[in-house]
C-alpha cells in the first residue's frame, strides 16, 4: 500500500509504503507489518524543495495476543535524516537514529495486572519560551502580583490562582524558530494487585506501583538514553525536558466497605530547559490514610503527609525553594438521606531552608452537600491561620509555605449550585470568595445555562 500526504507536525510532504500479514488461531493472534516512509523538507514559502533534504524511515512491527488476558507488541525501525542549510549537496548532513517501541499487558484471574511500555525516537524540537497571556477568568489560571512594586510585569510575579475564577492569565510555552535534533525516550511500568472475593491468600492487601520516565535530550551518547542509564537522565546542558515519577500504594482491607487503611509514597524529579533558563524540581512524599465507618451515617478519617519539595531556577531566585512539610488532617463525615456534612481540619508545619522561615498552619474547613434532587448544591467555608517565624520568605516561597493564603488569618467560602430547571434546561452557578489578611476581599462567580435537544 502506497500513501501520499503531509506530516501534521512538521508540515513536510511524505510518501509511504507498507505491507502486513495477520494470522489468527483459536487461542491467539499474531500480526506482522512493515513500512517505508519518506518525508521531504520545503522552504518557508512551501514552493521549492531543498535539494536532497529528506527523512527516510524503515519500520517493522509485531503483535502477539495469546489470550484475552495477555497482549504484547513491538516495533523496530531505522531513521536517516538528510538536511541542507542552503540546498547545495556540499552542505548536506546526515544523521541516523534507532526507533524502538514495546508495550504490553498481562492480567491474572486472581486480580494481578502488569503493564509496560517503552519507546525511543529521534526528532526535532524548538527551544520553548515561557509566556503568560491575559485570557480573562474563563481560561485564566494565574494571577499577577507586583511583588517589587515597580509597576512592571516580570515572569516571576505570576502565581497560581487560589480560588476558581481568580486567575486572569494562562501560562503557555511558545516555540522559537530554530530547531535542533534530540532523542526522546519514554518508559513506563505499572503493577496492580486488587484481590477478588475468591482469593484466599492476600485478600486483605491491595498494591499499586508504577514508574514513568520521559527524557528528551540532545546528547550524542544515545546508548545510555536507550538503556535509561540514571547518569544520563536530567543532565544539565543536555536535557531539554526530563521527568521521572515513582509511586506506590499499599492498601489494607480492600474488600471491606467499612474500613480503609493505606500507605503511599511518591517520588518525582524533573528538569526542563526554557529559553530563559533551566528549572528543576524534586518531591519526596510519604502518606497515611485511614477511614472507619463508625455507624451507617458516620465516618471518621485521618490523613498524614510528610514531604520534601525542592525547586531550582537558573534565572529567578524567587522561584527557588526547599520546603520540608508535615501535616495531619482529621475529618468527620455525616450522612443523612441525600445530605452530607464533611469537615477535615488541618494542622501542619512547613520550613523553608533557604530563607529559614517556619510556618505553622491551622485550618478549619466545613462543607455541606446535597447530592440528589432537582437542585444539587455544595456550600462551605474555611478559616486558615498561618504564623511565620524566622526568615522572610518571598515570591513563590511564601506562596508554597502558605498554599496561597498568605500570612495571618484568611477566610475562604464557596457556593456551588446545579439546578434542573426543565427536562432539557440545566443551570449552574459557581461562587467563590476569599478574604486574605490586609488585602481586599476577592469575589468570583460564574453562571451557565445549557440545554440539550
């Protein structure tokens, strides 16, 4: 089969040819396929082909499905890129790259599930520049605060919104005109154990564990990237965008509806290179969650979290922080008919190592829900008290230490309504407000009327 068209990403005309074979048995399926693709670069006026500039890709794929509970697929290919700066044969440069893709899953009858994926490829990417666009409260998620009082907008003066509808700016990454060759590797492995009622052993335990890696780098040592060598990941000066995430959760009594106990951990690390400098972040977190149904309409909950968050910015000192956090959140849930009353207090301590600031926070929220009927609504409020000792945090340090609420006493409240006016007309009302210490009260609202025909 031969196809012609235009690449949606690079806007390059291409021609491809492929062939495949599939064999089906009663118990499993095996499929093979192969393809050859050629992409040709064009000038900015899209009228003249650069002499000899093209990308050739040879690729073969294989898929095996031995049963409904197991499947695996693999692909391997080779890509040769030939580029020219001025269209003359003497200015040609060639670059070869290996393409690999693996994915699959296996599920057991008793509740276990294993999934994996692996992919490496070569591509071209542009340097990204961080910009903020004023979009209004409908799409905005960031607010601007004139921290230094000069009346001028700087990139490090944008902060995430604290309540919905407060932000008027949207963050986006704008690509530059220049492209560079990079290698991207993605890998993931996840395991889940959720026992069924027929399992006699390990029925009181559930397990969730996953590892995800993504690395986009300009390094010439691709073998280390293919093998996911730790020393080659998130390397300053080479990594364009790199991230690793490891998480796990161990649950007790997964088949019981009146009791939940779980232990969790999370580890993330990232490095991104932007046009205005690189930024890196790390997080390590341990958590405990407990829920006990005391009566049919009464639940007690308890959550505890300890974490270490670090951020480094090459350009903005105000974006750099190292925060150690410990929090405990006891809660009560009361239900009657279609109403629910929920409160989850918080007491926490946070310390920022760079500035030496320490924050103690006491938070008392209260929410009331009505979950059925023609009018479903949710209302609630929160009182937060944050006391800062030691150093003076600035910028993002203060935002992270107080979770956007600021120093002193602050109040937050909300009212959300969903009303079924007729069989086809629905009205939605969202109102949120907050009162930070020493600042004007902020009100946000949104009303939406929709009809289905």
